[in-house]
C-alpha cells in the first residue's frame, strides 16, 4: 500500500469516527440542566425577553433551563462568564451590542466578541430611544437640545453602562448637536428606568425597556435611533430630526468558542 492511499484511508476513518462522535453528542444533548446567562440585572428588556423565550424553549429541551443574571460592565461581565466556560453547551448566554461596541470603540475586553464566541442565532433587536419623565419640561428632542446648548454639562443622562449602544448613541448625538451632557452609567435598563423615575437623571438613552412606562404615561419618548419611525411609537427618529446617525440594537444567543455544531443546531 502506497503512502498516499494509506493517508487517504486514515483520513476517511477519522472522518467517519468524527461524524459518529458528533451524532452521539447531538443525541445525548442536553443530558443535564442548561444555564442561560443574561448579562443584565432582572427586570430589563433583555431579561424579560430571554425569560419569555426560556419558558417556551424549556419544554423542548427536556431539561431545566436555569436563568442566571450577571449584570455589570455594559453586559461584559455576563458575556465573559459564558466565554470562560467549556464548549459543551451547558452554559449559553444572550449577547447584546455592548461587548461589540466596547471592543471596537474602547478596546478593553479580555476576549474578542466575534472570534472567541459561537454565535447560535439572532434572538431579536431592540428599539433604541431617548426618553424623559412625563413631567419633564422637554416635549421634543429639539427642545432638549436647545436647553442643553444653553446649559452645558447641566443635563445628565442614564444608560445601561459605559460603551453600550445607549451610551455611545447619546454621545454621538451630543457630538453632532454640539452639546455637553453628563453620562451616568448603570448595570442595565431596569436601573436606568428606576433612576429616571426617581429623578436621579434627566433623560435616558436605552433600548425598549422604557416601553411599558411610555405606555403607562410615566415616560415620554422624544425620539428613536432607528432608520424609520416605529409603528408603535409615532415619534420622529434622530436621523429625521437632522442628525445623520442610526443605532441598531441586536441581541444574539451564543456559547463559548468551538461549540460543536450538533449542539448549535
């Protein structure tokens, strides 16, 4: 037997064994409870959405789905926890835009938000916007910008954390509008809502966790960061008001790097 044929036979045997191994992994998974990490505190839009999905998915898994909130660092703390786990499918997580924007704009992560994870699927995308309390003197975004121009660094805004989409979107708006405002970071949307309700900040820039409070009349939505107006909330977009910017807010399901494809499927 020549060496080339021998190498071919070995390669075929290896491929068959590898395929059988993957089939066995798929058949056995999950064999125990699966932990799903939410990188924000309880009560925010990512938490509510993920828990709703988890309640539906659990009956198909045949195993308990343990939801674990790990907020902090603009969602980096929870994402880092998932990345550090074994690629066996028993610790997964939801990834919002925070780690990606932080990686590209600030470069302070211990992992790469694309190369060091296994992306499984896009779960959803949030409506990002700017909201104030219902009793705020600003009824429109131009009114807010006009006040901020006349009162530099007097207005504070809350976001889900340093480097998150909500933070960077407001900073970009401030740059384009020529205003100076103070950033107050929190661990997630639930905390930004509480801060605005309590008057600890003047305005918030965040994903759609504010929606129920807008619906109930406690918050007023001034504008959204989307390309087109929201069908639900008939407020103008920031771009429509003359600021050439759009801030999407995707949320993905992911696992550690090198998660076997049968588990991903």
